[in-house]
């Protein structure tokens, strides 16, 4: 067994195990919380938490809270309409050129703000060989799809052989150019990024068939030397790594924290891609930051922080309606050719377009 598999076996998964790190006040409530979504914290992430600080950002992200039992009427079971746009099992096709494929619903660590908690939270089985055949047939019938996003759950918790099965199937479809993997493994289980895995990813990429990884760091405290090393291995192998994650109350809803996060990532050659408005998943309201505040935070970063480190702030609309950027309105149209545009330093600049 490999080191990462041993670490997976040693995750904190029960309240009794968690109690060795932090006192649990209302066990009945907590049992109810875990009935909605399981608990798992990897040994790597446990080591990064300061359990003496109740506001530790990593603790808030992975230790269950009885606030998860408070549902608001606006919160939804399927917050971004995964089901609404699913033509066959384990596949969501919302945009013309790309599909989501759910390779597994298992995760090394269950994030307490998960938007797919109804799937990941229960031990939902992943796709069978028959399901995988059907997915490949769907891709052959839809040549307009040139990108497959392996998601879940966390695809990199699969064994190398299972990943190879996915890659060989996907590469057998000539119209699929890009394979993208959405994973938190580089954050929570960096030992999974073995030389063998990197070799496998490299074997299924070439100069015009790239392998992209989109990972999910939310706070600078999540970046330890092991994480830096795991990312360096991937980037050195020619894999393009991006980062996305939600804006979370009490965790990263602060432009100074986000500046630190985005710069650390950029220094690791990870491209900050999306900062998400938290999806309306049930029992996540204690993490939610108002859109107005999110826009203000991004505005504070614009101009202050190097452009290559700035992600787009986006919202995924309920009902499978799609993602759109959220941004301050810098541009105000005055007449047909005259605009007033706000500078990143708060100055209003008149801008007139030359006549056509
Ligand atoms: C978010 C999402 C994608 C990926 O969108 P990008 O903007 O390309 O990152 C693709 N399909 C679905 C259904 C999604 O929800």
C-alpha cells in the first residue's frame, strides 16, 4: 500500500476520533450533522489546524458545526442544477463545449461548505463500467464537446489503474482535446501526487492534448511545504494548474488574506482562476458572504495586486442557468460615444470613443 492510501485510512472520520483534538459540546446535534454529510479530515490537514483557536480558518472549513442544521428557505438540494442538465447518469452537459463527469463521489476531506453535499455526504456509488461506456458513447455522439472535466467527489482519490481507465477511454475519443481534473488532493492529501501519478498524467497528455488540474486552496494557511512540493511536481511535468474556491465568511472574506493566497499561488505557478460566490447548498448559510461585499473585496484587489494573480469572481446561477462574473460597474455610458469610467484608484475618468 502506498503512503497516501495509509493516510486515507488514518483520516479522522468519527466524533470519538475528533474529540481527541477538540471538545464536542452537543453530541446529539453533531450526530445529526454527520447524518447529513460525513466527516473526514486528512492527517496532513489536521496538522495545519490550531485547535486552540476556535476561529482557525482550516478548522472552520473541515470541523462540523451545528450551524449546518439551520436551513434557509432559499437554500436548495441541487444548488447549481447538476441534475437539471444531466442527459445520462454521472454526466452534466450545460455548456456547448464541455461536460462534467463524476468519476467518484468520494473525497479525502469533506468540506463543510460543500455544494454537492447530498452526493458526497452519503456514500453514493460512482459510475460502473457500463456507465463509463455510456459516457464515452455520449462523447462520440457529441463532437462539439472538446473538454471533459473529471470531478466528483475527488477524482484523484481513485487508484492509478482507475484513473488510467478514464484517461484511456477519454483519449480514445478524438474530439476530446482537453482533460481537466477538479481536485482538492493537492491541498488535503499532497502525498497522493506521487511520481507514478505524475508519470501517468504525462503519458496521457501531449502538445495539443493537455491535462489541466483545477485545485482548491481557500486560505494561505493551507499552503505547507508538502503542498508546494506536490504542485511543483505537477507543473514541472507540464500540467497546467489553476485554482478555484468559494468566498467564505470568517475564512477568506478579507482582501489582505486573499491577496496573500493569490500571490502564494501565483508564486507556485498556479493560476488563480475563480473566486466563487458560495452556492446555495443546504446548511451552508453561516459561510455565506453577501455578493455586495464580494464585489467590494475584488474592487480592493483591482490595481493593488498584480493582474496575473487576480481571479474572476463568479456566481453559478441556480437551476443550471450557468456561471457569470460579478464585478463592480466601472463603466457608465453618458452619450453614444462618451463614457465615464472609474479608475482602480477611485478617480472618474471621461473617455470618448473616436467617431466611426
Ligand atoms: C462550472 C461548470 C463547468 C466549468 O465551467 P468553466 O467556466 O469552464 O470553468 C462546466 N460544466 C458545468 C456543468 C459547470 O457547472
